[in-house]
C-alpha cells in the first residue's frame, strides 16, 4: 500500500483588485488563478476587502488549512489610488492571518522576478513566459506572479519548503 505524503498547504498572492493566487495543496498539487474584488456600482469601497476576507476563509477551508501565506511585497506604486488599494488588501490579509494564526511573509517584487527569470526587473510578458516554460498556463501576469512566488516559497532554491 502506498504511503501518502502530506505537505503543508501554502498560498501565494499577488494582491490587488485583480488578485493572482497560487496554492500548493497538501497532496502537492498546484492550482492557480485570479479573483476580482472590484466593488459593485452601488457598493462602498470596503466591499472589496470584505469579499477578499471571505475568499481567504473559503480557500483555507477548502485546502484543509493553510500552513503559510506568501504575498508579493510592493514598495512602489504607479498611482496613489493603487497604493491605497494595495494597503487595504495588505491590512486585510495580515489581520486575517493574525486572527487565524497563519504565518505570512512578504517577498519583494525583484526577488520573485529574479527567481523566475534571472532578472529582477523582468516585465509582465517575461514573467508569463517563465511560468509557461515551467509547464503552467497563467491567464495573465497576476497569476504568473503568484505562481512564481509559490515556487519561490516551496522550492529548496527559493524560500522555505
């Protein structure tokens, strides 16, 4: 009878209104995608963060429990609005992780790009191409960034397994 090896579930996030995500489940399988948290026409701006918080809980439940979360740590934004949105997602994520006792770690953008492509300033197309070379089919750069971050966080050469 084969022995089932159980890994720790790890979630990687590229935070934003369109959040890229990648999950290594306890059986070692990797799934990924994007989620959009844009508020509706007649909703307040805080609804995006409430939806994000609910989604985190759903992912944690469906995965059988998250051992850790890694997120892309952005230090420079193209606009004031994007920095405010990112800060809201970051505050929601870190508060949720603290409440659920799930360790979390921010990883600088350049570290992720260098790991995936060999260049710390790789563009969006290079990130998507790098993940395709590894056998993934990311729909966009958000998903590609999350996949690269997950691989960094779970492979021996990158972060921590």
